[in-house]
C-alpha cells in the first residue's frame, strides 16, 4: 500500500511540468452579438461625426453640436458593448 502511494506521488510529480497550464475557453454567442453591436455603434459614431462637420461647415452650429453629442454617445455605447463582449467571453486559466 505504501509503495503504491509513493509510485503515484512520483508519477504525479513527474507529470507536473507537462500539466503546467491549462486554458479553457468557451465560445459564447452573446460575446459575438456584443462585438457586432459595438461595430455598428462605431459606424454610427463616425457618421454622426461627419454630419457634425458638414453642419458646422454650413454654419448650423446648433445642429453640429447635436450631431457631435450623438457621436459621443455612440462611441460610449460602442465601448460599453466591447466591455460586455469581454465579460461574456469565458476564459479560465489553471496553473502558472
């Protein structure tokens, strides 16, 4: 019995370096949905920014300010979606 425990412990210690790190990543549909939404929000923000520049060039400063506020809101929403995507992608690291 005692020799069996010693052999098992020796085998475990010998295999230890090979089992140094295990990474398990699970795919998540929510993460990809949040990434898609972030891409759409960035696209909307670019469009709103161009609209703000166009309105400012025409002298519509109030419209330009409103478009710029919308662009900032869209950039903020895009960053929030990116954070959600990172939270939803599950990665577990065991070991070192």
